[in-house]
């Protein structure tokens, strides 16, 4: 499948919202086509180059589908959209069109079957609930709580102030269990360094 790409200095995770401000002609056209066809586009992590201007020189091979769920004209006259993360994908081949829009042939990645949360996830759930109390995060509408491992892993990966390399590492992992385990390892390391009690 061919998917238009939007390389950004951030990552999108399945089920998570992202607000974007669109002003370049290539992306305005892309958003228009996506909305008319009822399709999404791909968000990939920018590894080299800038978000604006010429097409990105290098971006991550793993990305996340962005489904447009709302749009409005901002006070500054630019188009604002809110997207929600859909399926993960792997870029097989990419090409830059004459208008500098990057389009890629992608393979959709399989997602693990839904798994319920257990007692061992209590500390991570509490961490997410604490994050959700922040006004900026509450404005994203992510305060309804989570009921399965995938939602917990994806929301924590998205919201925690991790380095882009760490977020990309989490997005590349195939199962929610692996993402939660890696998050727990990093949090334990931080607590060891700070001398705080470890999360069980």
C-alpha cells in the first residue's frame, strides 16, 4: 500500500492523539486528499533534515498511521488538525514527488491480541493517572483510563518525556508486554540513579 508520509520531530503511537498545524502546500493538499478519500497518512520520526522545506533526508523505517478526527482554522489563519494513531507500519520503499511530498510503500505490522492489565502493572497505571492530571495532557482527552496492556504501553510511551531514540525503540517493539517491560526497566534505572524507592 502507498501511504503519504509526514516526517516530524516527534512520534505517534496507536490510540494516541496529536495536534498538528498545517501550512505547507504539499501537506495541505495531502490532508485534503486524505479527508476526501477517508484515509490516513503516516507519521514517521525525522532523523535528518527539517520538518519544513525540502523533503526529509532521513526518517525512521517504523511509523504510525494518523487518522484525521477533527480540523479547524486556527486564529492565525492556518489549518489545525487532530489525528489519532492507528496501525504501525514499516516503510519498504519511499519516493519524493515533485511537490516534495514523500510517499512510501508500507507493510502494516501485526499487533498482539489484547491482554488485560495485571497487578504487576499497578505502578505504571498509577504513573499514567498522575500524568493525566496535567492540564496539557488532560486537554488531549487522554484521561479516561486504560483497560489493556496496549493502551497503557502506548500512552506511557507517548506521554513520558523520553528521548526520541527511546520512543522509537518502543514503537519498534512488537508486543505491549515488551514495551511495558522496557518502560519499567528505564523507570527503575532512573529511580536507582536518584536514590528513590524502586517501582515494584
